[in-house]
């Protein structure tokens, strides 16, 4: 599993690759390669896919996000391609520096460079505007994050002293599973946050040892605005569907997964 971004931005522990694959029951030699082969084979058989030449590293991340389930990985690839077709406005902008020059005045979000000891990565989102309604995030969250990209959530920590935060939580809960909702914690100060997250992995704004949130944000903006990343984003923007060519076998979709290749990955 290779990084698209440089090692500084997404550092890993020495055991990360093995442990992540082990959680998916794909740690044995060639197990992940066989899983990717199955997913690639299925993609080639989907007439409604406009793009079929996905990077194998991308497909591995999809498989990992579905905990090793090839059938769920098929669904996830199909859904994110469908989202690019049905909601193209969410994917039009590719150059962060040019397209979002003042985003930090409203909202800052980024992944921290280092992983925790158990190979989880801290994601920080901070509302910087004086007034911001939660609804602007819900459409993108529901369609792109939950249904398309997918990620595992170990905990969600909301740092706020405002009582309105509970209104926000009640608005978001219908969009997330009960399991995720139970992992939400409202914290009133930075010290409380450090009870849950390692101090040395947090930005200095939160009493940690890493660079400040704004410094890390600026570095991410620079990296995400490079010619290499902009070209990659534009390439993936083409990963859409032609719904006129989608197969209509309803029974197959409902009971067997997505139409296409149905094989069992068996590792001795």
C-alpha cells in the first residue's frame, strides 16, 4: 500500500501495513493482490463504468475501508462513481489553493501526519467562522463520505462550550449509524481531549507537540495544489457512470451484491 502524498503528510508505523491487512484477514502472502485482482476483474465487466483503469493502490484502500469484503468494495466503488455522476458539483474543484483560497476563514480540516500506536489517524475539523450552519456539510457527508469513500471511526470528539453543539449532534445523528453516534463525545476543554488522544500527536493549538493547525493546513494546501495531485484529482473526476448502460438485474443486486463477477477469495 503506497502513499499518493509524500511521507511527511501520511506517515506510518513500521507495523501499519501488516496490521491493517490482518484486520481484513488479508495479511498472508499475495492475499491482498488476489483481492485486488478480483475487484479489478469485476470493474472491467461493468458496462456502466466510464473509467475502468483504477490504480491498484486506490483499490486496496477501498478493500481496506470495507474490512476486506470484496462485495462491499464493489458497492463502494459503484457508489462513489455514481455520486460523481449524480452530484458533479461536489467534485468539480481540483486545485485547493485556487478553488478554496479563503476556506480557512470558515472551516479548517486535515489529517494529522502521524498515526497512533494502534494505527489510527487523527482527523481534525475546526469551524473558524462566527456563524455556520451544519446543513452545508450534510449533503457531502451523506453521499460522498458515508456511501462513497467510507472510513472507520473509533471516536468523535467535539470540543465546544456552546450548548448548541447538542442541536448539531441531533441534526447529524439521522445520517449516521447508532454505533457511530454512541462514539460521539462532547468535551469542554483541551485538557479533556488529551484524555482520549495522545498529546504528542496533537497540534500545538490543542496542547500537543505537532505544528500548529494553521501551519499544517497551509502545508496540506501546498501539497494538494501541486500539478501531480491536481492531475490525479482530475483523472479521478472521470470515474463516473453511464446510467443508461447499467444492468437492471434487480434480484442479483438485492441478493448477490453488485452485478458482475462473483467469486470467493479463498486463502489456504
